[in-house]
C-alpha cells in the first residue's frame, strides 16, 4: 500500500510568541481531523548533543559560538533519520523551531556571523512544506512580562533575532506564513 508523505510544518518566532501553545493546537486539530500527526521540538534536549546544548542554554556551561551553532545543527541532523521515517509513513510533523532559529539566533550575536556561514551546516535538511512565523507586537511582548533566565532571553537580543528572521522571510524558496499574535491566542 502506498501512502502520501506526511507534511513537515515548522513554527518559528521570537521567544514568548506562543510557539509551543500553537504547536499543540495544530497537532490537536490535525489529529481531530483524522490525520496522523506528531510534534517535534528543536533543540531536542534529551540526546547527548541536546544535553550539551541544554547546559549551555541554562548558563551552566560556556561553549564557543561557532561550536554551539554546529551543535544545534548536529542536533537536527541526528534526528533526520527519524523525521524521514515518520514522513514516509505518512505522519505529519509539527516542529517547534528548526534551522531558521539556528540562523536567526547565531547571526544576531554581536560577533557578526554571516547568514551564509550560519545556513551552511543545515543545507540538505528535510525541507518544510510550510513555515509559520508567529510575530509578537512589542506591546503584546511587554504584556507577557519578564523573560526567563535562559541565555538569549533579553529584549535587546530578541529584537536582533526578530530582524534576522525578517531577512530570512525574504527567501522565496521557503513557504512562509506570518501570523500576528494577539491576546488570548
Ligand atoms: P526553546 O526555548 O524553544 O527550547 O529554545 N536556538 C534554537 C538556537 O540558538 N539555535 C537553534 O538552532 C535552535 C533550534 C532559541 C531554546 C533557545 O535556543 C535557541 C532559543
């Protein structure tokens, strides 16, 4: 029996945009309509590489910036066989962050990484059928209160990340869909 390949749907956005909530809702809606759907999340912190990333994000360890960028990418690559298997079985995947976060966050660092350098390690990853970008207005961001304590969770850095995402959204080879987040999303 042949079955249709599952769809790969990615949700991206700055912190506090509500990605995880929206991912859960989308998974639920697709499942309710009878479509086999699973959620994935990057970084996937449970693998060995993911644990190194987790410790870095929690400020428990320091990693050189190129190194951590490559670890984030390796964390995606190590899950590619599983992703392909699921997609080939016809399972839809809803993914909370992907290579776009990798590029936006590293290139937003003050050291000035080029977009090209940041994109290279992820070349050849399964291509998403759709990337939904959850946009948070500054007033909404303020209403959502303080950031957490992880690395990158500052207003200044998140603004720089947002600008990098805006550059990435100009790529016509990616199917972007922007969704502005309002209260009670
Ligand atoms: P979460 O809060 O969603 O777990 O993200 N990040 C993420 C990168 O710097 N590079 C990447 O490739 C990815 C996927 C974004 C944890 C933080 O990790 C950042 C926020």
